[in-house]
């Protein structure tokens, strides 16, 4: 570092007599590990800011135990010991190197206990200014006798007359407790001072007010991480090197590659007997002080009103990564609240995986251990724990209380439908709204479905509530009973505004695992009918959307027809009729509006894309083909149409697309005859003598 960043002549020896130390104050090294390992990418960013940036202030931020203080200290020590003529941006040679800390607790990695930090320099704004002035050898008078305003004036004069590199360590000890840390005052002084100085803060939370002008300290990277493990082993005199698989696997996961945690686990190995046992002890209890040291301050600083603790609790209980929509569903908070909560906990606690279209959130092993312990004190912990357990479960054991409740609610709902008994429907709502129900019931997705069923059964249906409760069940990966979904589907359909929800329900059932083939067939056909009805409503004022819906409906009806044929369904004729009628409406609209190119394209698209057999649409295709005999156009256009008809005839001649092989033969002959008639008409019209024409 000294050769790279501090000396004009790289060949110069570091211990030359003409190299004098800079003034200022540096405490003893805060690092337990004597050798400084790696972190050169971060160090380089700090030196680039010192030498090349006009910004007088920057922030070195990162999670607890990531090495922020050590990096800042090494930079300050290197400049102090190796460069009396270090020039910062603007050409000023430094007069002072000043390192002050607000750290209140320190961790002894040998005993894995934390205690009050003896190097505390300041605990409020006034003490910060006093520490800087004292270490900068500014005045011999007693600063404690001066008012805050007088001390601020002294700071102005100090920065006007000297050039300084000031490190303010662990400044968020003040900010998380709501104390003034002098950010704005010092920033203003630095910009207006006659001499240039540089101010580096270290803190755990990302500086939201100046994130663009901040340097993040990540965990140890590849190469640095392995070297640091070896340096720790050597310093703590652990004889046997750890296996590579342990270093890259368990140690990396548990420590989250934070230097402080790695030190603690390697040090624990001395008495634990093995690396694996050291990790076990660290997770079981020996590492509790380390976890508190790393996380407690930030956990305590989270506002009880911003829901960040509950979001962390959900992530800790689930263990696996969750998407934003999963977090919304499991916390049952509004999206804006979850978004605010994530913003508050992101830097200190979360691992964010931004691969693909949607980010996922999770906790590291050590973070999760701490959150699990702290979450037990939350008011809603029992409900959240039960909810997450149900989300993770693939099996839902019988619950006698829930079964009796279901019988009662369903009985009341059916009585309400049959006899128009609104009191029965109201009683059903009262049963599923009781505040006396325990979390083992209320957090069960089967109960969510029962709630949704009760809301959908009301007259009129309470659809917003039904949707939200069914969505809770869906996100828990639970498939509701079909008898609960049917009332919701029909309530959405009858509302006149539930088309999208009807499609959603149909898709859910068709893609479900627990529903039988006949049920899936019914809802596939219902989905097709919903699309057909929507398309028919839109086709005259929004033709492109209407055509698209009816075409999709036709394809779905064809698929339903084939499935019904394979199942031997008694409703086969009905499915055939639906497919035929959809095709008639679609083709008739295009031909009557003289959109013959679109008509031919649509027929070809359906023929090639149809997932089922084409038998139901033999007649609609035949009638559509006949309409081409009435097309007017230029000779080249008509010849092109003949060619496309001939191509259609070939596409229709695919035996696998038909149950009745005579059907495609009839249709192919019909297409050929039409193409021939059209060719004859072209010849008759365009090859007459000019006089005849």
C-alpha cells in the first residue's frame, strides 16, 4: 500500500531517515489479526477518492464485522507512517492524520465476549469536535470551558489553516440513537475552508443521503478469504489447516465471510478440538455475543412501526429465499409497507439475489440465527411462525377443530343459498371471523379457503375479501377444494366485472394437481366461453382484441373437444358445438368485413396451432373458403390467393389432426375445387380480348 499510493519514487526504501511522520492521532490498531489481508479493491477506491475526487467527504459502509474500521485504519496508518508529503485532491499536502471513534463496545475474539470499548473518543457532536481539535494539536486551552458555538468557530479556523485526513469511525453509534453527528456542519466547513481536507466516515448502514458518494465494504472475496483463514489459523496457532471443502462450504456460509466472525470461529477451534465442532459451538451459544455485537444495535434501531422486524422474522423462519410477492403474502402487509421495511433492513441484514426478472431475499446463516432468537419477543411471532410453517409444508394433517368449523360454515352457506336465508350467511361470516381462534387454525391455508368461501357465498358476494383470502392460500401453495372455488367463480362471473378473475380461477384449476380430469375439462371449456363472450363484446369497437379472444376461445374449445373424446364424456356433442360456433363467428366477421387476408391467416394459424382435433370446424372452414370466390382484386393478388388456398389444402391434409379421415379428404377436395373455380374466374376475367372487356 505504501509503495502503491504514498511514495513518489517506488525504489525509495520505506525506512529512509528523511521520511518523517505526519502529525495527528492514531490509536492502537483495532484489529486482532496483525497482518492486513487483501481488501485492495476497497483500499484503491479510498485512495482514488483522496487523490482524484473533489468531494471532501465519503462513507465507508458495510455489515457489522466486515472490516470497515480495519481498512480505514490501515489507510490512515499508511499515509501517516510513509508519506509526510501526501497530497490530496487540489494539491494540498496533509498536515494531520486524525482517527476518532464513537465505538462503544469491542469484541474479544479469544473469549468471544464483548465489553465497553476503551478507545471511545466521542459520544455526541460536541465531543467529536473536541476530539478532532485535540488530536490536531490545535489549542492548548481547555476546550471543555468553551460553548458549542465557540468550538464550532475553532473548527472553522482549524480547517482554514490546516489540511487534514480525518477518519470518524462507527459514526452511526450516534445516528441510530437519534443524536446529532454534525454531518451537515462539517460538510459545509469542508467545502468553504481555505485549505482542503478529507473526511472519511465508517458506518454500518448505507448513507441514504449520499449513497452515490460512498464505498461499500463487502465480505472477503475469493483469494482474500482463503488467505485470511490461513493467517488466522497461523496467528491463533491452530496446528491443522482446515479442509478446503470446510473453508469453501460450512465456514463460508456460517461466517458470511465477515472477518470478525472468521476470527472468532478459528479462535474457538483451539478449545473445540476441530473446526466442525467450533462451528457447532458457535451456532449453539458460544457465538451469541458475536451475533449481538454484529447485529443488536441495528435490530434495536428498527422502528416498531415500519414492520422491518416482522419481514426479517418471516425470512428467518422460512430459511429459503423469498420473492417480494411472497413477503407481501406472508406478512399480509400492504406492498408499500413491505417495500419500506426492505429498504430499512436491506444493507445490514439481507442477501439480495437479483438474478432473473424478480429479486429474492434471504438471510445468511449467522444473521438468521440472531433473528430467530430476537423474533421470539415479537407480538405476532406465534402467528407468523404458524403461517410460515404452513407455507413450507406439503402435508396438512387433519385438524378436528377446523373440520367441525368447516362443516358448520358449509352447512350455513348451503342453507343460505337454498332458502335465501341471509341470517345463515351472516352466521357463517361470524364463525370465520372469530377472534378466539388460535394461530394453528387462522394460519392454516384451509382456513383461508374457508374464509374465502364464506365471503364468496354472501348475497351479494364480498369479492374483494374472497380474492384476498384465496390469494393467501395460493401463495401457501395450497390447492382449495373445488367446492370452495366454484362459488367464487360463479360470483365473479355474475358480477359482470370478474372476467380476469374467472380466467385466473380456470387456469389455476387446469394447472392444479389435485383436481380430476373431468373438473379440469369443465373449467377449460369455461375459460374458452369467457374468452368467447369477451371477444364477441369487443369485436366491433376493438376488433383486434375481439378477434384475438375468439381465436383463443376456438383453440381452447378444440382442446376441450379432444379431451372429452378421450375421456368418453357424455358432453362431447356440447364441446363440439362450442368449437363450431366460435369458428363460425370468427370467420363470418372477417369475411363479412372483406378482411380476406386476415381470414386466410387466421384459418392457417388455427389449423397449425390447434392442440386438438379439427373435426368440429370442418363446416366453418368450408364456408369460409367459399367466401373467397367473391374476392375482387388485381390479377397478381388473385393468383397469390389461389396459391395460398392450395397451401391451405396441403396443411389440412394431416391425418393426425382429424378423427374422421373422410372429413379432411372432403375439406381438401372442397379447397381444391374452390381454388380451381377461382383460377377459372381469373382466366375468364383477365384473359378476354380488350374489345370484349
